[in-house]
């Protein structure tokens, strides 16, 4: 979805925690006003998520939607849906949102909700991705951005970034080395969504009506939004 000249593209970001990807995205939108997009609200399912403070520091509206003790999942999701829809979002970005969403919820935002996941999908859906990559002795690890479907971390993958696993890596060091690459992947991928016609229908991604057969790789077929930080030392 492109913005027209008058109306910036409206983004809603869902978080549960730290919000470093959120901060990276907001910084990119500030640094690149030609992208003509704004984060209209940050929604968290955790009232104490540090990312909420980051959003407030930027002057972004924050909304907390936490499940009530006696509430069904569908009632909670209805409240969440209502809050998101009030923003009239063009895109919904899950950036560390630690909740499994139902098929009904996901269907509401089919083709316009993406998630960043710290593995080279389809490897390691779910949690503990860094440790699982180490346990499998993978030489390469990375992060993916995918369209959200009813299958957990299972939607079509739009973009990826990879880095070599070092012999001395722990799950912690691997996560630390990957995080700045995740930020760049998110920024570049959102820039792509904002400047090109990216569509996802029936599990197939197309860009300007050309089918994408495999995930775009940051630094190769996906341009880094900030090319002065060219990828170094990460296997590219
Ligand atoms: C990131 O590693 C992201 O890939 C995963 O959750 C983490 C969120 O980190 N989905 P942050 O809250 O953006 O700092």
C-alpha cells in the first residue's frame, strides 16, 4: 500500500516487550520522511512493556490491551481488533508481540499484517530459536519477516537476513549479534512495503505484480534503507 501525497500510510505496531524493533522503525520513518508513513499507535498486551515508554518518548499513542482473568481468547481478540481498527491501519506490524493469534483474528488483516521472527523460517517456528540453531549446529542463523497467517510463524516469508554462527556463540551472543540485523531487515522491508506494490494473496507474495519465489535477502535483492551501514562480517 503506497501513501498518496496527502495521507501518510498508517502503521500500527504490536509489541509485548523491549520494543527495539519498534524504535528502529520509528527512527527510520523520522530519518526518511519521503516514506510518508506514521506509526499511529503502539499496542501492547503487557502494561509494563518497556517499548511503551519508547513509544511515549516519540510521542506515539500507546494502547494496552491485556487479557482479563475471566475472558475468553475470542473476547480478548475482539477488544484488540477494535482498538487496532480504530486506527484505520494500512499495515499491522508484529514486532515482538508474544501472543498466538486465532485464525479469525488473522483473517481480519490478511495480506496486511507482518511479523519479524528470529530464525531463518521455515526453520524454528516458535520460541528459543537461537538455542535451537546452536543445538542443530547450524552454520548460518538469521531472521525473517513473513505475512501472518493462521499457522504460527508459518505465513509466506517476504525477507530474511542471515549471519554466520560462531564457534564460541551462546544463545545470548547470537541474539545480540542478530538484533541489529533484525532492525535493518525491518526498516528495509517496511520501506519496501511503503514504496512498492507488495501483495500477499493465497500464500503467494508478489511485488509490482511479479511473483516472489523465495525470500528477499537483505543486502542482495532487498536494499538496505541505510546503505552506509553496508552488511559486514555477517556472511554477505
Ligand atoms: C525480536 O527478536 C523479534 O524477532 C522477536 O521478538 C524480539 C523483539 O525484540 N519476534 P524487540 O522487542 O523489538 O526489542
